[in-house]
C-alpha cells in the first residue's frame, strides 16, 4: 500500500516465502510503502514499512540571478538539495544547500564581472543530479577589454 493506503501491488509468496511485486504506479521517489502478508485464512500481519529508492533527479535550478557586483548568485531549487555553480571552464565556484523554502544564495569567489556564463545544478540527498541551467554574470565595464591589433601599413603623406 502507498502512503494513502491504496493497494499498488500484490503477489502470492513462493513455497520458501519469497515474493516479488510489480508496483503500479512505480515508486521511485523515496515513498514509504506498507507491506502486509495475508495467510490462507485471511488473517493479516502487521504492516512492514519499506522506503522506495529515490532515482529521480531534481528539477534544474530556476530564477537564477547574479548580483550587480557579481559577488552573489541566488535562485530556487529542490529544498534540501545542494546547488553547485560552475564557470564556463568547469571550475567550481561554490556550493550551497537549498533552504526549506527552496531558495539558495551563494557568494561567488572570485566575483564574476565579465559577462561569464555560469552553470547551476542541483543534487538531492540520494545523489541524483539535475540537468544544468545557466545564467550570465554582469559585464561591469560593459565594454570590450581586448585591445585592437596594432596599426600596420602606415604611410605619412608628403604634406606631413
């Protein structure tokens, strides 16, 4: 039975007492299930409780925002999961545990101020990791910081 008491599977035990039950619907998110044995006379055992495995990845972090000075990233993810922020080159910039309201905040060190694209993933307690979501850090100077090529083929006219 599931947490609502709904029968989601049944089977007849083998002579040695072993059994296998296909659950419908499948339980794959850490659900608590009650297993009850019923003998030929219709007498039920006390329920034995088991926990279904959690094999479902959390949703990707959402509402990502980098502060104007590039020092803090905030967003939302599954409560209790750990959010990991990674730079475009794969360097980890930090991790944060998501609070019970689903909100996280992480100080970025070093601050990201050149329009970098950052990736965020969430990993739940069972070790399942979400797909990445991205956010672009501010470009504080707002301009191109790459100097131009040096001039070539210069000619000074006759008039100077």
